[in-house]
DNA sequence: CAGAATCCCCTTCGATACTG
DNA sequence: CAGTATCGAAGGGGATTCTG
């Protein structure tokens, strides 16, 4: 589904329909672990593939690969291959474009923190819609 | 899947795990039509159920109902029932909490617009931006 | 170490029909 | 007008296995 929106936004833009700015933005970080990945990279430090598998609880490598590849396609992060002795290593870091989206993530972080405080005070956060 | 994240965030918060602020925020507008719905409501004017079915291309009433109900559960929008002559009508509008998320949507809109301009100039989703 | 390829599951969406 | 109910289809995610 996320992929669906992401693909549709791409298609719309490529066919000249530019009326989907918010959706484009959302499709940058929509995906199971993208917010987490981008957030971890925000300080500028590159992160290795396997570091992510440790940082993110219960990611399969397939899904991680998928999320990273989509972020690369969207030009949010980039990859650096290099050799470390005999071992091939890969690290990921934000692109310039990726950095420009950080204020939005920070705003989301802040909004979420505030909302959580509100919910602590008046936890009118219904798990069920059976109430009215 | 969106629902999955949304539910999981709820559960985490309710069990005292408050370390998911960004995810909470994202779960507010993640969903096929939620961004659209919130955006249409941003000016403060209430919108009727059937108006949404006209505004949003190809929504089924089931999906629309679902999206609206989730937004209500999350306290982003609220519902007003009233009678108009003999006809029951329902309209939706932002809550106070819903209004507080608008700056993020506006930032998303702006970021998306800028990104689209970039893509018009160099229309490849991959590459460039002057590799460090 | 960093993936790619499979297979299966589960949710979510879409279409249609029915209700108060 | 504003939903509900039900069924089917599609696609993303998880676990596992294989590769350079």
C-alpha cells in the first residue's frame, strides 16, 4: 500500500501531474522502517547495513534492503561501498536532499512528544470505536 | 500495514512505551486518503460525507468511512450530526488537536513543491546533487 | 558482510449490495 | 444522506535459504 502511493506519485509526476506535493513528501518516509532509518542518519554519521539490522528490532534483511533501496531511489540516502581489509562493507548516509527533509521529521518528533504528553494527562485515546 | 503501525503505536503508548513520537505523528495521516481529508479541512470549513466522495476521486464509501473513523479515533477530526429538514446530515471538521498538525502538512506541501521543481530540472529520481 | 530469491501470510483496498 | 456488510483481489511484510 505504501508502495502503491509511492509508485502512483512517481507516475503522476513523471506524466506531468504535479499536484501531489504532500503525497510526494509522505512517500519519502512512508514504509515500515524509513522514519527510523532517516532519523538514525540525521547526525551525519554513516551506518552499515548490519548496524541497521542491530538497531532496528526484528528487521529481516530483505525488508531492510527494500527500505534502503527505495530511499536510494528517492535520493534521500546514498550508499558507499568500500573494502576493509578483505571484507566488503557498505555504509549509508543522507544525501543533500535527504538532509532537507529533516526539519519535517523534527517537527513530527516534536508534535508526537507533545501529543504523548497530552495523552498521558487525558488518555482519551480509544482503542475501539464502539464508543461514541 | 498502515493500520499495523497505527495500532502498534497505540499499544506501545498505552503500555507506557513513549519512544515513538515520530511514528505516532505519521500514523495520524498515514492512510490512503487521510492527507487529502485533513488538507481539505484545513480552512476550517466543515465538509459533508458525500462531499468527500465527490472531492476524492474513486473512493468507496467503505474506505472513506474507515479513514474518517480512524481520524476521529485519533482525535484529529470530529463529527457533527444535525438535521436539515427531514434529512440527516453529517459534517466533519478539524479538532483543536487536528489543527495543530497543520504546520507539518504545510511543511510537507512546501517540501514536495520544492522537490518537484528539482525533479523538473533533473528528472531522475536517482543520483546527482554534487556528491560530496 | 551485504544482499537476492522464494514462499506464505495478512491486511487493506475495491466493488457491490443492503439499511435507517 | 450516511453509512454497514460481505466477498474477492493485490501487494507489502516475515521467515528462510542461497550467493559473491
